[in-house]
């Protein structure tokens, strides 16, 4: 077990990783303010990986997976977990060495641990996105998802970005030697439980028991309609450069989260499911294509 | 000269390494041969997760000079044409010769093709050769339109007798520097052909897969060696060191299937057995390190496993809150396949199929009616305790485990979990066992379900999948078989034959010709690969009508037994002759019976009499083997017929009658096997 004195707190780990990637040219962003299922869905990743402009960013993203909620009972499973998302576009040739450096920056002596990169490809049908890569295993624990993006919104990427996604709770529980995420020390004297337990309990109750299905469907349709309306207007618009595509994309994300909530609630039948995914995908792909067009205009101008 | 090529890449998926090496070895070998750089090159290939290595010895320094004769215009051609040809060859016209190319006199020139240095040839060929390595899923990394490989290439060693073969792939120039273990070795160091393995070893990379395998096997703890897992671990490590960890024995009250799956599939650990064959609270993990002196790695792995086991226990406990029998309706929310509906619909189809199989067994050879099915349903829906009742009950519950947390987490345990839950929830043991086994056999080597209930259920499940998928056009092509239909079909064949179930499989395919052909392919495969029957024997039997696979098996056995007897192959040759005669005459049989009066006395009548006697004997015979003996015994009469009788008789009536005799004989005896399919020496 690592010596107790050197064990960083949850927030210390976050700060050190941000510092580390900030030192390597990443823009340190703050979490995106629309609910998402993964850091990949944030515009900082989903839209920025498109087009020819190099970009580097790192940010923590609280990620909501309604179906994974366990009322705060399960020591390893959360409705809302925290990801540290790093995008390096294009990928530097020493990307894996840089990544390994980040682990050492949070106090893991890799000479004393077992690190393996095991094949794990990533695909999101809702986003029309996929990539190849690995799950990074540290002493048998999956701590990071590493992906070379190939396509996003159905579009082949011009520059191939590396996406590095750290599961912060797991990583911290590993470093702190605790068996339950709720026992993680957030900062000295404060446990993860103190900060997050209520979220887990209440959202589980909402998502599984109380969410009103007709209301969620209504919301889904409203957001879908708004995204669709905007994307259609964009197609006809003469002032593409100032068009609010980012706002349109927010509505796509709302749809995605509502779909996940409806799914957790058991409100989506087999026959509906494929169709609803296709509806979200259609808007997501539309947003990606429009964004690329807008960017190209900017590059040309 | 010696060749060393090392392609340094980021971690290559373990299961793709063997295929890549096979290609690289043969591609390099072919290149050396085609360019006459080596006659019989000894090419060796090796790999670790981060490198693919090709080495070859005995390579010539140069491709030798060669001569090539170039043919020009005819001797009679005008001087301008001759001069043009000479100019093209870069010589004066008087340096040309006039020779005969086998057809005519022509101007020609013996051109010298200078050889090239091996380095030059290799530098030119290797980049494309390397990039053509077939991988199941490739990526690009230098930008859109860039080269594709399995993972980014980060260094290349290319040496011919320690001279660098200069080339570049994706911006990486070849050189003489390799790279060591990510953490224990140096990032870059020079190598030569001779020092390569030793330098790698100094940098904590064991190049030989065999040696890595031996290191993994060399652990004091006696673990259950799973060869597939071993292969995976050999290809996941450059410096493998096994460590032994343990877990709290209190977890041993979880089913061992769950514990082993967690260890093997999710954590890539070997499970450990106690001397009396039970699961021990221990595991062996294989690290990519040179040891774990402080026990940090062991401790980490133990904690991960504990969390995993806790998850499994959590799922097990929460799954018990809702019985399998209460989960049937929930299957409406689990998709089987978009066009084929939910698992609830699949279950309903399977229920019907199980009843269908039961009725076929109760009334062999009879066509089945709706009424039969309804009756059977009433008879077996609520008991009495019988294999039929258990099979129907098992079918009803078979897919409900798909709605449990444990199966959502460990999908490979579908069926197994259902069986375990059924037992825990007080279902009859026969029902539990049938559910537990119903995905079996999962491979050619795997056993079939243990009980008749399990066999019926497994058949119904697989038949439904096949019938449904073929109906909506999801038919496997080439290597694409996303629903594992080949495995399902193979499973059906194995269960029917090894379970000794007499069922009309063609009838069960509802006349779907494509599906029947697909099944026939698996039947051929089974009898050839597992049972060692000859191609032609299987072809002969399957060319005759078939439905029950046990009958097919018996016919094959009969052929196998009768084949070495002296009469058989000559008779088969005669059948082939008969078939050809009938085909040439375009003779498809007569509406009226054979006219015995037209038969010539002597060989023709004798053949006819022998045929009639054999036909009768065959009908009375107790088995195919006896039938086959009777048929084979016809040989002298057939031979005599062909010796003495002219089939193409001048009288058309007689001729037609003769053809008819052959046709009737052929048709009568081809119901067991089409003997003309047998390959004979004569």
C-alpha cells in the first residue's frame, strides 16, 4: 500500500492532473453546463475534434448515466461520476509517454506497478462516432480509456485526436486504498459521501421511480424540435458565421439525456428504442456537419 | 547476409498478432524468392505487444544480372522500323541479331538486365509490404488519408548485415534503434542482427513467445491452465511475471461459475484449484513487470477482485428479489433482433418449437397438425413430471436471465445464471439443468446439453434463431456471421447426432432451401472433421433424400463398412456409368412399367431378376449395412450386362426398355446413397 503521507485527496488529484496537462499546452476548461453521459459529448470534444484546427484541452466532466444509479448503495457504481477528459489534437507521437507521466504526477510509481494497454474500441451510435484504442489497466484496475478518434458525427476526422478519459473516482479509490467510492477523501476531513451521497440517492429515486414519463417525452420532443428548427434555419441561413449552432447542440444533448432517463425508467420499448436512437443521432450528425461547414467558412475568411 | 526488420508500434491487440506474423513471414519470404535474393529463405517471425519482428538469413547482396531477349520487327521490315527498334534498345542496328522466334525470322536483341543491390530492393518493397499486413480493424493517425495500420508505428529497425535499409512509413524513418520495455527499459538503443535479442533482454523485453509462455507457467501455485488465456497473456506482456494473490474464502459461497468468469474473462487471472478439485480462494495474475517485491501489485489486484466479487454478490442478492417466473413479461423490453422482435416473442416461438419437437418424437414419420400441437400443449403445460413438462417449463424461463443484473454484467454467463437462479428459486432440477446448458455446445469441442430437456431446449433455441434470421435475410456470408449462425447450425447437428435424437431436420427447416443447404454444409463438416468420413461418402449419402441425421449416420457407417469389400467400388463405377448413359440419353424414366417381354434372355433378364430379388431383400433387410451388402452383390450381374448387352439397341422400343431398367435400378438404390458420387480408381 502506498505510504499514507503521500496519498493525495480527490481534489488534489484533480488539481495535479489539470496542472500537468495545462503545462503541456492544454486549455483547462471548466465542466460543461448541460447534462451529458460522458465527457466526449461536450462541445469541447464533440465539435472541436472536427475540422483542421489543432486543439488541446482538459476538463473535468460530471457524467450522468441514469441507468447506473444504485441509490448510493453500491460501492462502485454511480449515477453521476467524474471524468477527466483530455483531448490532444493532433496526437503527439509521445502521447503514451505523456499519459504515463500524468500518472506519476499523481504519485503512482510505475516501476512498482503493472500497467497494461488492452484493446478496447469505442463507439457511440447516438453520436455517429467511433475510435480505436485501449483500456488502461493498472494492477488489474481499469483507470483510463484511451481512444484515437476516427469519426465523429459520421465525419472522417482530418486530424486524429487522442482522447484520454480518466475515471476519477476509481483512480482515487485505488490511490487512497478505500473499497467504496463513498469513503474517498475529497479533501482532508470531507468524504465523497458527504458531498455526493444525496445526488446518488435522489436521482436514483427520480430516475427509477418518480420521473414522469409523459413529461419527459414532451421535453424530448420540445428539445428535438428546437434542434431541428435551428439546424434547418442554418441550412438556409446567409449569415452562417454568427449562427447559434452551439445552442442547437445544447438541445441535442438534452435529448440524449432525456433518452437515457426514459430508458432507465423502462419507458422505451424494444421497437421504439432503435428509432429514438436514430432520432438523436440525426440531430447530432446534423449539428456536426453544420459546425464543420461553419468552421470551413471561418477558415476561408 | 542477414535481414532484421522490427516494426515498433503502440500496443497491438493480442489476438491479432499471430495473423500479422503469419502474413509478414510469408510476404518477406516471397519477396526474397521473387527477387532471387534467396532460394529457400529461412524466415523467422517474433512479436511482443509493441513490435513485429522478421528475421532472415542467407540473403544475396545483389539480385543477379540477367538477360532478356527482346523481339523486334520481322526480317522483312523496312530499315526505318529496324532502326527504330534498335534505338529503343539503345544500340546500333548492326548489333541486332536475326533469329527465329518459333514462328518467323525477326530482329532481336539480348538485353542485359543489371541486378540491383538487395538493400535497394528491400527499401523499395518493405513499406508497402508492411502496410499491407491484414488486420481486422485498422486506424489512421497522421491525418485524413494517411496510412493505415493496427496502431501508430513509432519506430522501425531495418538492417541488412547491419547496414540500414532506408525507408519511411508515416514519417518514421527506418534505423538501427529499437525500444525497450515501457518502464523498465531504455526508450531507444542501437541494435545489430547479432545483438538484437540480447539487447532487448537487457531492456526487459523477451522476444520469444515460447520463453514468455514458460515464464508464465513457472509459478509455484498450481493453477488451472486455460490455453486461450495463456496465449492472451503471452501477447500482452514483454516481461511477464506471474504473481499469486488470494481472496476472502467467504466469496466461495457464490457459484464458482461466477467467480471463475470474473477472474478469467474480466481480470485475466487464472483460477486455482484445491487438491480435491474445488475452487481455492486464490488466483494467479500475470504482470508485465520484473517482480512485485513490496506486494503492491498483488495488493492492488486483490482489491480489484474483491470489488468485482462484491459487485457480483450485490447483483446476485438484488436479482433474487424478482423470480425468473416473474420476469417473463419483462422480456418484451429486451431486443432479440430488430426485425425478429423481442425475447418475449422469441420465447413464445421457442415454446411452440419445443412442443413441435416433442410431437415429432412421439409420432415419428408422421406429418404434424395444429391439433397435435394444441393437445401437446394442454398435456404438458402443468405436468405431470416428465421430460416433456420440464422442457416446456425450461423454455418458458430460458431467456429471463437476460433481465438480471448479473447477466447484464457478465453476458457470457447467460443460461448458466438462469440455471443457477432456477435452482435457487426451487424450480425442478431438470428445469435448472436444461436452462443452464441450453447455449451448449458453444464450439465443435464443447459437449452437448447433458439432459434430454436441455437438448430439446437448445435445439428449439438454435432452430428459432436460424429460421428467423434466414427468413429476414440475415444469412452469413464469408467471414461475416454476427449472429453466430454457423455455430448454431453446428450445434444442432451435434445435438441431433450425439444426443441420438431422431428428428426430421429438413421438415423443421420449413422447406427453406437456403437454410437446408446451410445446414448440409455443417453436416458435411461434422462428418468429415469429427467423424472422419470421406468426402465422396458424405456426398453420396446427402445426394440421396435425407431428413433424420441418425439415418444419415447409419448410411455412412454402412458405406464405410462395405467400401473395402471387392464388389463395392466396381459397382459404384457401374452406377456412374449408368448415370452417364441416362444423362446422355436424356432419359428421365417412363410413365409405364418395365415391359418384361422386351427383355433379352441371358444377361439382361438375369440382371432384372437379380435386381428384383435385391429390391425385395433390401426392403426386408434389418439395416443399411445388410442392404448395402445386397446391393454390392449385384456387381457381377451388372458387369455381365455391360459386357454382353448393347444399351443402344437398334430397336427403339428395346432401347427405351433397357434405359428404363437402368433408371428404375438407379432410383431404387439411390434412396440410401447416390453411389455414382463415390470416387473410384477405375
